């Protein structure tokens, strides 16, 4: 629905992955007359997915399901791509509004469309946000950092258990 609001602009979109709503989404794309602009490549290998991240301008996460964290945004930011997402679930833990992308009021297709348009029309802003997102991933979400945090939590938990038992 949000992409139908951008009909007059030059863009292409790919909805990657599979899910129980794919048939409904495909039907909606046809109904809105967007079949020549929106493609459904399905599930992709890691290598193919990386090519799509590298080639895109912006990654949109229109999920209204309150996921606990969501890896797609982190992956997008690791490729230096800005993210536009509904403010749902744990997305605000990693997406910084107006810095690494845009958080949009959950379910607001018009605002989602406006923010996508903003990034498509302002490549400099998209690049700046993408760069800041990439920096954020490098500072907070690299595997080495994640492992250190897990070990720290584990050590603290075992110390607490020892204190309780003594």
C-alpha cells in the first residue's frame, strides 16, 4: 500500500523471503497495478541476499509484528543502508530515528511512503544514515562484541549464583 503512494516516482522493490502472507501480498501488488515494479524473489542464499543488500538504496521493514529484535535491520546497516521501519517490537533498540534511518508510527502507510521517498530523493541523506548505521553495527553488533557481552553476562550470573549458595 505504501509503495502505491509512490507510483509517480522511479523505483523498484523486492520483497525477499517467504511467508504465509505471500499470496495475499502478490494479489495486492496486482490489484494496485505494481507488478512491473515489485518482485518476489523468495528465499535467497546468503550470497544472493548480500548482493541485494549491496545494490539497494534503502531497506524497508514494514512489519507490524512486535519482533523482539529483528536481524534484517542489522544486516542492512552492516551494508551501509538506511532503514525505514514501523516502530514495532524491538526495532527501536537498534534503529536510531533520524540518524540510522526512520522509525514510523506502526501501520502508517503514508508516513512510511514519505520517509522512503525522502531517502530516494536525497541520496546524500541516505548515504549519511547508512554510514551511521554501519558505524553502529561495527561498534555494537559485531560477533566479537556479542561474544564478549555473552561471556560477561555468564560470568556475572555464575558469581551471583556463588554468592547465593554461600
